[in-house]
C-alpha cells in the first residue's frame, strides 16, 4: 500500500513452527521465540542477469503460530511470497 510520502507498506503473515530432531531423526515441536532474517526483495537486471535485490533485510522476533509483519520500503514490489534466504532446518530423512 502506497503511503503519503511515496513509500510502500508491505504487510504479510508468517505461520511459524520450530522442530527439534533427536539422533534418530524423530521430530518434536520446540518452543519458538527467535530472531529470524526477514526480507522484502525485488528483481533487477544487473550486468544482463536478473537478480534478487533486498529492499529490506532485518532480523525480527518470530514466535510460534501466526506473526503479522509490516515493513516499509521505498519501491513497489512486483509480488509477494516467502522464500528462505538460507535453509535453517534439516528435513527428516526418508
């Protein structure tokens, strides 16, 4: 949503859970109250190649369950979604 000053408010909801795995790969739900990297990205052509460019990148406290996040950026983002910048979990084998 465009603001009076020309910036854009980006609002999104994250449903978060944290699991812990034992030595056999059995997972149990673990309490979550962690700081996690939150990013709003746009795509720009750099040296002839399309690349993700962060408009916003900061750690935010994420708790278990639904988290509503609002950030302000200077450029309108073409679409929204969530993708991990790096994988913070190890999938259960098998």
